[in-house]
């Protein structure tokens, strides 16, 4: 008796070609790995210890371009989603704005909702599963948020 039902069969490996692992070109090697930092290390030390590959390389390139734009007096526009706000990073973004590393923010509706909820009640990010389960489909419809969002959008429309 097989553990597979009549519609599910093991894959056949017949015809699959292989090659020696050592012959394959790879993106990461042990020489690229991060280096542990000491207990007294600074944030700069930690960032310097990260490997200059994949996402870290992209992050360093982005940081260099942001610094260059700041020196040249060019606008630095960040595109963000709600997770930036709901995970508590707004104070960091505000600090970067004050220091000239962010000149404008382009965000989606969830940015408005999370920022507004924090401004109104000091918290955000409802437990959607619990809300939908206990109140039959009322997730995302807190009373205070909608009128405040409408007033905010109306005020923005009046700006020149």
C-alpha cells in the first residue's frame, strides 16, 4: 500500500542533470560573512561588520545616494507603506527629516490610517482576526478614525 493517494505521485528524477557543487558560481562565500562585534561596539561598528552582499550592498548603495543628494541639496523622497509607521519607526523618520535625509514622504492609505490612529489614541494595528471573529466583519472600521481621516484629507485638498 502506498502513502500516496491515486492522484499524488512522487516526482521522477529520471533525466535530471546534476553538476558538482564546487563548480557552481555562488553569490555568497564564507569570506563574505559578517564579523561578530564586541560588547562595546557602536552602531557604526556593527554596520561595518555586515557583509557587502545582496540586501546589505543595496542598503549601502542607497545610503550613499541619499548622502550625495543631501550634499547636492536635492530632494530625498521616501516611498513608505503602513509597516513603517505601525512598527514604531515614525520617530526615526522624523529625526531623519530634521537632519535633512528626508524631504518628502509618499505613502499609501495605510500610512494615513496608522499615523492617524497613533495621533488619536496612541496605538494602532488592530488584531484583525480577533476583530473579525468577535464583531462579525467590523475590522478596520473604528469610529474615530474615519471622520478624522476625512477632515485631514479635506485640509490637504485645500493646500496650494
